[in-house]
């Protein structure tokens, strides 16, 4: 009898990681994914997204049992009652989470055992754009996002920096925000 | 004695809304905002952001009492254990939440009373880019995001569509994702 020993590094099953890469190389159609979110307005700046279903690896996912619920809001100065982080803050969270996961997976593939990954993100904007008081001088969105990453592990500093570089190079959200994504909007009035 | 009656529409205090717009017109420096998130890796695809402080309207905010905590994860097919929505899904949530809040505020300013706003978002990507198995044919990020909005209120369909248009036109996150934002990364090895 053969014995299969799962090799987990940084909490990532590297056998499954390599197996996934091989499977997609064999059948590129498995690489097609679609993620989804459904949002409904509650009151004022308070709205809620429910997140569960997605398509990937050739089929609708059937493994995710739980439906996630995330609430958004605004602080008082932006006319809300702090019912959750605001949408701009969620954008920063999405970026931080994606770069972190990408670099953790990259480290696992490169046999680097990490002990700490932390990041602090700052996003600058002038709300005159979004508020419509001065749309000439200001865009609506962030003008710049800065990400400071602290990382520790059992590899030399250069190798840890390579892992971070790979994390940003391969991150879905980093690329989406830095490169931009076309968004189409369809409206139904009820 | 004069009596001040707050006029709340769609859960938005419109007196405060107009007051904020006037204050920024009088002193444009009040429009400068900086939002922040701090993230730390827990294990595998599990990481957590804490969100509280921000700068805006000429000062560090002191009104937000609560620190928000949001957890990210990945489903099994992407080597995680569903510890939260994944980062790409959070990006969709950020977009949905921002457009919703923008259009709700816009409706309040235009004296439209809304009874329902719902949106369904789909984001397409091929993970071959992010996984590195085919970086020639595929980008890492979303290739397209589609947003379907359902809206109801006490205004004709044309007016409701105008409100949605204003919501997307003025949304911080819509503009950030559709137009792209430069991201700088600073790394410290510990």
C-alpha cells in the first residue's frame, strides 16, 4: 500500500496546489471562473451583500455550504451610522486580502515557511469629485493607494521580497485595481 | 424660538447632506480624505482586516467607536477552507455597496423616495493568469464586471434611471475599478 502524506506549508496543501496547476495545464477550460455578489439596500448608507455561489473549474461550485453576509455603511461625517466599513475601505481590504493570499501561496510553492504577514493600506481621495462640487480638478475614485507590507519567515530578506513581488504580480485584485476593469451596468425599474 | 426639523429621505439626513456640500464649497480642503485598512495573515487563505481610523474633513475622525473586523478566505477549489468571502468577491461587494450608497444619496438630493435597490454582480476571470500557467493569454484580474440593478421608488422610470446613472457616475469604487488606481508597495522584512 502506498501512503500519501499531505505536505502543508503556510496552511496551504502544496500537493493540492501542484495538482490544481497540473489539472489546469491539462485542461485550460478549468481556468474559467466567475465570482458573484448580491447586494440589497437597507437604509441610508446601510446595505448588505450576500455571497455564496460561483463558477469555476468547469462547474458550479457545490462545496461552499455557508452564505456569507457583509454589511457596508458610512461614518457620521459621510452621513451614515457606521453600520460597517465603507465601500472604499472594503476595496482596500479586498486588495490587502488578495495580495496576502497570493504571496502566502507563492511562498508555499517556493518552500518558504512564513511566520508573519501584515499590511497597512492607505487610499487617498478628494470627495469633491464624488460629491460633485468639483469634478474638474478631482476624479471620483482613489488617486493613489499605498500598501506597506511586513513579512517574516525562514528565508533571507531577498527571498521574502521575491515572494511579496510574486504576490503583487499575481494578485487578481491588485491587477483589477491597478489596471482597471470594464464595468457594464444594466438597470431594471420595478 | 426656531425649530429645526431634520428632513430624512431614504435614511439620509438631507439637511446634513446639503450642509456638507456647502461646507466643502466654502473650504475645499475639507474634501481631502484618506481611508485605511490593516490586514494580518492568519493561516493559508485566511486573513483578517481591521478597519477604523480615517482622515477627512480636515481632521482625524474621532466619531467612529467600533473597529470593524472582516475575514477573507478561499473556497476548497482554491485551496482554502471558506473562512470568508474571497478577495475577488470582496471587490464585487465594494463596488455594489458604493454604487448603492451613491445612488441612494443622489435620490435623496433629488427628492426621490426609494423603496428598493438590489444589485447582482458577476465578475469574469481566468485563473491561468493569477496561477501563472498562462500569463500570455490571460491577465490576472477580472476581464469584465457586470452589474444588474433593480430599483423601485416614487418616481417615473426615467427619473429612477437617472438616479442610477448618477450613482455610477459619482461612485468612488466604480471610478477606482473602471479607471484604475496606481498602487505603490513598500516591503519590510522582519
